[in-house]
C-alpha cells in the first residue's frame, strides 16, 4: 500500500495553480514528484487548476477533475483579489484529464456540468454511489437569484463522466458552506465541510444514506473551537493510514504567507471523529493546497517514482 496526493500550490504566480503529484509509503511523510513542477497544466478556460480531485474508476484508470480557475490571473498589481467578482464570474466548468496509469493523459477537457445561473463552481469531489452504480459529483456554487451571496452544495450524477444529470441542491444551511468531503466507513457516510460563518470553521455530519439526512456532530464542532485560528482551515480530505488510524487533512489557507498548507489530524479509530492535531508526525516538502489523497498499489508507487524522478 502507498498513497498519492494530488494537489496544487497556492502561489502568486499561475504555475502554482496547476496539478502536482506527491507520494508516500506510510501516509505520513510525503515527497514531491517531477521535481516539484506541475504534472498537468491547464491551457483552457481560466487556465488554472484548483481544488484537485482524483477518482479511481471502477472500469479502470483514473480521472482528475479540478476547479477551472486561476486566482493569480485575477490579481491586480498589488496582488489583491475581488472575491465577490470571482464568486460571480469565475469558472463555469470543471477541468478534467483521463489517464490509464497516471503517466499517460488524455487531452484536457472542460466539463460543462453547471447551470447558467451559477457563479464560480468550487471544489469538485466524487464518491461512487454503490446503490445506483453511478458516480455522484458534488461542489459548491453561488447563484444569481441572491446576487451570488450564498454558497451551497450542488450535485450531479454520471456513469461515465461524459453525460451528467441536471445539477440539484445536495446540502445547504442558512449560512454559507463550502468544500464538502464525503467518505464511507462501514455503514456510515461521513461528511466534512467548511462553514463560511456562524461559526467559520470545519464541521462534521453523518448519515446512513449517501443522500442523507446528515446529522450534525456537536463534539467535532466543540473540538474545532479549541483549534487556534480554526476559521483558517478548509478543504477537508481523509484516508486510512496503514496502522488503521484515520487521517483528516485540513488546508490552512494562505500558505504562501503562512508556509503551512495542509495540516494533519488523527483519530485512532476510523469512523470516530475524535481527532488530535498531529503535525509532528508528518513531513511535507512544501505547502500542499486543496487536493485529494488516494491509496495506490506498490507497483503504481514505483512506476510513479521512476517516471517522475525529481
């Protein structure tokens, strides 16, 4: 068993907002591939890749999906960004690449999943719906009907990532939410997401069924209240370590300034969202930004290491 981390680097230049690979044998210590340079770079749409998702397909191979957006290209001469403008006029599609082996890639695609009334489509993530034998892709969007002021989570389904159902609301609250991560452990679906306000921190909820209803985890919220600068974490992703512990990664945004990026939190028991920050156990070559960790085989690990030699 090994791990692949697919992510971007938030820099003030466009090369940071592309697709990067890092690998690990223990899920604790990651090393960059390709000399720390992008594995894939966007030449379409907004010409940026943020919020990287990778899916191992049931039919074989993988698909990489990203938010089609470059914040660097939208910065003014003082590196300021009009986030209201980004949320209303940003990416209307997702970027995608298909690959059989993580080395050979198809031409870049733009996936036109969204609706005309959407603002920017943020943070795509995919989970396989075993009951219906299809993939559910979920993401955050604002809408024109409220002047792009309130983000909720939408979803669409697909069997082949070529045709998609009409987007529908998946999860929303009175306050704005973003960055949903859903994983199934045993018979329970776990959803982590970021409250933009009231309070601005990551939350956890569980459900017996993929489509909910999801029940809020009060204990996880109380734990997050103890974390310094809890409002600065977002983009959850999680995976099981080789020793059976559950690792939740939260992205401390603004890592170009803070030099942090993803921060690990560990639970001794998968499915028990009783986490402890465990920064001292981990090592990263640089600040990883919003991405996804998947398990890969030892053969895939060696192939990636040999091909993307640093």
